């Protein structure tokens, strides 16, 4: 626990020591707020956060691979991984420290977007509980992307390849949550397989919780999804020790 | 402190370590010497828990590197090859991070960091970002990081690689100072480094240990060198007398001076003390003996004779 916390603190600090945090954060805010306010703030429209949360999946898809690509690949390139892996810390603690730091940074960026609901609240009525719920859901959703991106970053020392791999796999996951494709697949594959494929897509779960209704089953899903990729990540580190 | 037995490591089909065994006692400063690619770094990476061995055993402080990896890592300070550091951190922040993650108790951290800073001469740069530092200072930060938690064992992989001559002298002094307190294993392919800093030398070549002992022992193991004698007397007579009376020691002329000649007598390892016989010869013939000394083989000779020979054999095989 203590070790995880030390890793977490250093990682979180590293976001703010490098320009990445600022460039990423500002770009993210500009893109999200611009498009969301286009539809939320026009005259006569309802005061709703729906456009904002509807936009997040696609924005995460584009932005998060770029944020997570360096997490392990950079350590390997610089050789600092040799320090990390010879500290008296378990691989799982390293993985968890890095993961939670990335989540904390994203939580920080999401908090910065609170300006949007606050503005909407000033001009119209806004129902806060579902908004808070949807923010929590967005963080869970982002977490699942971070877990995927971090896993790919542990596989290669080349950041661009890590980014492309996570981008590619997130697109596949996106497609699997897309009703049209699922219907198409249903004609080819047995129903069990189609359900399974559809079931692993984070997008399928995002929609329901983005409306602000948090179901325990959805939370369990996200926990399992992240857990799977984080475990795979720790496994990659272990194999590295073995193969050199 | 360190026990290694039949340690093996393969990368794919390449066998980097072919079953090496050695042990290091508490307080020793051991130099791992070998040409590039001999298996020095691999050994160190296994001892520090970065890599798992493919076979054999290694233990540090009684803990197995595979079974009790965390316990081993708690007892070790490590400076990896090429000194990786987090460039975006300040020196003091970085040392604090290392102290925290190494489990130095909160109350002792400040003192531990100060001690590392003092020992490594980092006072002037504590507030600087690591990226701004010169190679020499980076190396010192790497060493400070390795000792901040006061580990009983220090493992330093090529601690002076890439430094300029002044920096090398500085880092060597530092290692000598650390050697008084810690058990140190350092690897290098620079011979002077071992001659200056280490009490014991292990020479590795192509994944095997080819020599292990103190410098004196290793030098003695070489066939004794020659006998160098500077004599004033007729050269032809000296040569013929030596040839007659010291048949086991072929003589050559090394240098002709104004009134004396320097000779070298090849001495076989089994031959009787040649100094006395030669001195008697000089007295009998009434020559003047200006100088008489043994050639001293250096560690470099040991190293070259052990590693070159193996390389040549490998090339012919």
C-alpha cells in the first residue's frame, strides 16, 4: 500500500512536471467544451449535459492512447524501468500506482469541465445527481481505456507503436458496442459469441450509466475490465524479468 | 554476503552465463572484469532481481533472488549501466522518492538524503533538475540513489563509463570511500579501475569465470616474468657465460647504453632462483652489476592472457 502510494505520487507529479499534462488538458478542454457548448448553449435548447457526455467516448478514443503510450514504453527507453523493477516493490504495486495516477490526472481534467454544468445551471435548471453520476461513469470509462493503453505500452518500447495498438484495440471495442455491427455479426456468428463480444465492449455500458444511473453490475463490469488488463500488464512485466 | 552457484542465463538461444559460481564476503570490494558482452551486466541484473536466472542459484544476505526477490532488493543499492534517472525531477526530490520507495522510515529520510548528498558531493546541485546536470554529476546522483537507504550490498554496473578523466578520478575516490562501509560489486572493462578500487578480481569471459582472486594471486598465477639485469662488462662474454651456466634462461639484449647493457633473462616457472646464480656469475667475472630486478606482470597481462586466448580459440574453433 505504502509503495503503491509512493509510485502514485511520483507518477502524478510527473504529469505536471512535463508539458504533456498542460497540452493534453488544454486541448481536451477546448475540444470537449467547444463541441458540447455548440449544442448545449444554443438558444431555445434544453439545459442538458447529454451532448457533453455523448461526446466523451469519441474524445477519449482519440486522446487517451496518446496519454497512456508513454507510461511503460518511456521507462523502458530511458532505462528507468531497471530502477523501478529493482526497488523492493511488487510489479502489481507499480502497475496500480501508475494506473491510479493516470486516473487522478483525468479526474482533475474532468473537474475542470465542471464550468459547463455550472454555466448551464446559471441559465437554466440542471438536475445535479445524474450529472454527478455521469461524471463518475466517465471516469470509470476513462479508466478502462487507460488500462488498455497502459497494457500496450508495457508490450513495446516504442511509444508510437503503443499508441497505435491501443488506438486500434479501442476502435475494435467501440465497434463491438455498436448496434449496427452487432446486428451484422448476428447473421454470421452464433448468438452466444455475439453476446459475448458485445458484452466486453465498454461502450455498451457507458451509455446506460452516462444517463446518470449507476448500476452495480456496470461498476462490476468496469472493475473486471480494468482488472483484466492491469493483471495482463503485471504479467508482461513478469515475463520481461524471465526473458530479459 | 553474496553466494552464486552454477548461475545460468540464456536470452533465446544465446547463453549469456554458462553456470558461474562465486561468493563475496562482507566488506569485500569485488571487481567484475571482462570484455564487453562477457556476462557482467547479466550477472548484476540477476543479483539485483531485475532478471530471473535460467538456472542455478544466487543469494544475497541469505535470501534467494528468485524466492525472496523483495528481501534481496531491500538489501541492495544498484547503479545500472548508463545510469538511468528521471530527468524531469529535481535531485533532492528524486533522492526523496528513492528513500521513500526504499522504505527509509519517515523520521530518518532527511538525514539519509543529507548523508548521501554529502558523501557524493551533491550540495551544489540539490535544487537542480537532473536533465541539467553534467554526466559526472548524473553519475554521482546515481550513486547517491544507490546508497540513500544504506544497503549492505552495493552493485555498480560500469560506474565510470562515459566520464572524463577528472570525473573518473572523483568517482573512483567515492567508490573507495564507499568500499570502507559496504560490500561492493562493480563491473568494468577498464583495468585501472579494478587495480585502484578492488580488493578482489573476478574475470569473466564468454559467460564463464576464468579467474578469481586478489590481484597478487592472479599476477602470481601467470608464468613468472623475466629477469632484467643492467651489467657493465663485455657484451659477448656476458652472453656466452650466461648461455653456458644458465642454460634454462635464454638471454636477450634489451638496450645498449653508453657503458652498460640491459639484458633480459627468460625465466621458466619451475627454474631455481636465477637472481643468485646470475649474481655469482657477475662476481666471478668481475663485471659490475648496476641493476637487477624481476619483471612484474600487471593485471592487464593476466586479463589479456585469459581473455584473448579464449577469443582466439573460439575464432579457430
